[in-house]
């Protein structure tokens, strides 16, 4: 990874309203990763964080890693309704993807963590998830010579601590970026990069289907919370922020990069396929006071649904290699 990955600026997200002319420039991907206001990037720090991300010694029973729920093979999510945690029981919510989290804030489906460092601590220490204890992990790593050397090199004044451990993981996560896709080549001017079906799907995405009301910018998320009318008792954002009744049943808008690898879908994993996702939005969702104003019924033909899915397929990277690290002993 080169210094080109260190960002000089954030990309401004632009909302394309339903029915408006689709503006491809609003979806142009940035060329650098933003590291403003956080620990500066270095290859050594990111490599250390990657080792920790895949190290089961952070979990209470030494049998789970961050990648257990954020699997690179499945778009850094899990291919089941919801992940299985340390207690061998299914968790209440699907694992949000780690892809492109450098452009995401706040974190978790309900936004309870303001930064990646705090987010990383949550699953590691949650009894239902990894059931680890950071103090125990720090003590164990003090006894692993390679880890002690790595931390000493990257954090010469601090060494191994809860803070430096979480900083390393967060730094690695910020480098997890979806690779170039056919859509990006189309945005860059290659008219042959995507099919005519996908182009029609993009028009539906930004028009009739109204997807771009929430899925905006290069990462296709407005980083906000919406009640999209899914049935269930999980009140989402409202449990964290009860300042507005609109926060009831509201969950963070997920980005759509590599989305066809990331089913099942939604915060609860309740929709198995993209066909089910489209059918849900066509229905307009469960009617209730907090339902987002952008949610309204519409109807697509079978061919239009295929076009929309064809467009979503163009957001998947043509190549995404994530080699596993060698862990210190």
C-alpha cells in the first residue's frame, strides 16, 4: 500500500432525487482514503491491525476473530441471516460490512459508536459476540515476542495497550476499500463498461425506484438512519437517540458496494435475495408514523427488476484479493 492511500480530502456526497436526471459525476469514487482527524496511516500500523483483525486470541475462547462476522469472502459480512456469536447463538442483527468504513460515521446499525476505535471494542468485549477481555488480550500479547516487537516499532512510546490495539484494528479497517468495478469505469467514461440493462437499471435506481434518496455518493450511502418499514420489534436508532420519533425502527443506510456478495440483507438479515429487497421497497413497507417519507409503493415490471439488479451487479469489484496474514507466535 502506497502513500496514495492517504487522503487529502473527503469526497462530497450528492443526493440525486427520484425522477431527476442521473448524474454520474455524483458517484465518482475518490482516489485516496481519508485519515484526517485520526491516527496517521502507515503500512506497518495497518499490517499490525490486519493481524489483530484475524487473530482468534482476542476472543474469550480463542475461537473467533473479527473476520468471523466480517468475512472478506462475503463482502466482509456473513452469508447467514445473522452471525453466530461466542455463546453459539445467533445475534440479533446482521454484521455491517467493513468495506469503505473510512467514509462511514457513526458505526453499528444504530450509530452507537462515533468512531472505528470504539466500534472495534464493542464486538471484541460483548459476551454474545467475541466475549473477549481487552486487558487479557494485552497481557497475552505482551508474552508474544513478535507482537511485542511490532507494537514497539509502531508505538515506540506506548507499546501494547488497549488503546494501541484498537487503533491498529481501526487503521486496518480504514484501508479495506472496495476495488474498481464496471460502474466506476462507466463513471470514468467507458460506455462499454456496463450493459444497456445496467444503464436502464441505473435510471430506475435514481428515478422510479427512488433508491438514490438514501443510497448516495460513491459508496451509495447517506450515512443516515431511516425507518424503511421492515416488520419487527427492534426500535433501532431510537434506543440510542430518542430525541425524534422518526428514529424509531430507523437503521443506518448500508453502502451498496459488492452488495451481491453480501446477502442476506437488511439489519436483521430477513431478506434472502435482492429480488426480496426490491419486492419490499415496491410494497412501501409497514405503515407507521416513523416510516421514512421517501418510502412509497411503486411497481416494476419483471424486466425492470432484472435491469435494477444488473445495475447493482456493476458495483461489485472485478477483483478483490484479501490475502490472510501470518500471525505472530
